[in-house]
C-alpha cells in the first residue's frame, strides 16, 4: 500500500459520515485520528476534512460538471474521497503526483478498487484544468440561516460567508505570569516561527501558518496556549479585581478560566460545566499550566443553583453561553450542515434560563459578562435587551471598539475581522442595594 493511502481513506470515511449521515466532525475525528500513529497523517486528515467542509459546493460542482451521471447514494464514500482528492489540489496545494497516487490507492483501502480509474481521471482533470468557477453567492449554509444573516447584517453578509470559508490563523495566548509576549516572540523566531502581536489583547500572538503545538516552545509546560483572538478578549471584558471571587459558568474547554488565572493567580475561581467529561478537559489544561489547585471544578447545570451554589455571591461571573456557533464556522464547518432553525429558539430559551439563574449569584455591585460565539441577534443583543427589560437591578456597561460593532447593549465581532472569530460580548452590572450606579 502506498504511503498516504490510509489517511486519505480515513478522511473519506469521516467526510462520508459528516456529509451524508449527519455525524459530528469533532466526534468522527476523535474516533478516527487515534488510529494513525504518525502526527503528520493525523494533521493531513484534519486538513482535508476542514478544507472540504468549508466549501463543499465547490467540489460538488466539479463532479456535476465532469461526470455524465451523478453518483448514487451508495457511493457516499467515493464522493467523499473525490472531495478529499480535489481539496488536496485546491486549496491545500499538495504535490499533485503524490496526492493523486495516494488518493487512487485509497480506493483499494475502501474496497473500491474497481473505481480507481474514475478517481484517477477526475483528479487528473482537476490538476490540468483547475476546479470549475462557482457563483460565490451560492452557499451550503441553509436558506433560513442565510436569510437571517442577510437581514441582520446586509452590509457584511458576503464577507461573513467568505471569511467563514477560509482557514483561520493560529492564535496563541502567552502566559504572562511566565514570560513576556515579546520575549516569547523571540523564542518563536529562534524556532523559525514568525508571529505578529496585535494591540489587544496583551497576550495574543498570531501565526498565519499553523504549526504543530509540539513545536511551540514551552507549550507542554504551560508557557503558551492556543486560543482565538476573540475568545481572549473575554478576559478583558470581565476584568475582575485582584483576588476577586469569580465564576466561569460554562467553563469547558477551560481556556478562559486559565487566562484569568494567568493574569491573577489570587483569583478565587470556580469553573462549572454541565458535562463531567468536558470538565476533565478543563482539569487537564489547568494541570498543564500548574493551576489545578487554584480552581474549584464542579460538574452541574449552572441554572440549577440548589445543586451547586453555596449562596456566597461572586464578584464577577462569566457566562460564555451555549449558542449556535455561527461565528466559528471556519473552525467547526459542519455547524451549518447540522444546524436547524428550531435550534435557535431552543438555544435562546436556554440562554435566558442561564442568565436569569446566574444573575442571583452576582454580588451587588458585581459584574456578569455574557458572551457567545454566535453572530445572530436573537442570541446576542436581543437576548440581552430582553434580560435588561425583566431585570430591574441590571444595567449594561459600554465596551470599547476592540470588541467590534456597537449593538447598544453589547459589541459584536464578525468572522475574520482582525483575524478573529465571530463573538458577542455584553458587560452587565448589578446595582448595589440602594440602587445607586456603580462608579466603574
């Protein structure tokens, strides 16, 4: 068997499950990748899957243009393998000879040796002619979602779709308690890794070319972590006072808790998540950074206060709420394949339930930051406006332009702006008992 055939066959199986059987990309990769001992093969599988799922209509259009008859439903694996083969040529730009040979060989791994000639012919045509031009207005985003975005973001609609189809840069968060950002940039440069430092947040570095985490100096020791620019800004929005009592209410995977502790290890932090398994990932990240003894970890439904809260109020609460994930499609491209219109109504009910419950845990004069990785108004400014209307002791505090477009009760970053993900932020202050405004 040719080297490289196995990862291409695995990519085809993953893509078949996601595209044709409604499976989660994350779940499929979690099962498939451990079967490949070579990290380069694992990276190749991920790269092919993400490239296809960001722009599946490009590859579907090529097959429609070049094949006299459409593939049958029974040929889902073959279609997925062809998509993976085309993605290797564009946009991954892998060496054509090796990509074609290994992809053709993958037909044998999949038990489709009789279709090797078809795969070879189609990929050679793609190599010779390039992919057919497609109308950029066509999108695999569902029509109901495109309609919402066009209505809510008319001036930004095309950019949202375009940026969501592009691989994001790799964002690092330097652990300021261990090393300065410029000193770490110098370490990266010595390792042959070029980086860029934005004005904010203070710990962020951007790598336009992604690298394996094993090549990052000090990664295993917690000197640096992977976290998108927009997610890093959450710590700026919360800005708890030194030594404050803080709740991270939907903490998994744990990057925001770790970021807060990197800034102030004296914080009294409680990290809560409804999923005990995901909470283990939080624990693992904290262990890597040496913070495992600084955090109280609780597996519970944040809205069921009687199940976990001891009645002592928090000075600052972070609610990074469950949402549609429409701001991070470039990172989770299967979101738009699986999301249903009814999901949005269910999510807004859940978000409101969490907001109402967690507000009781905020100390008078304290702050709650509501954040999502959604770009839909229903989950963001409309959610916050409704909360403010029914919560007399809550008021919105202004955030500056680094958090994106002004939505009056919060700020919205859109996908790709400054290289970051789509993200919403609202900072809510609980009035002191006498009802006076907080000076901050």
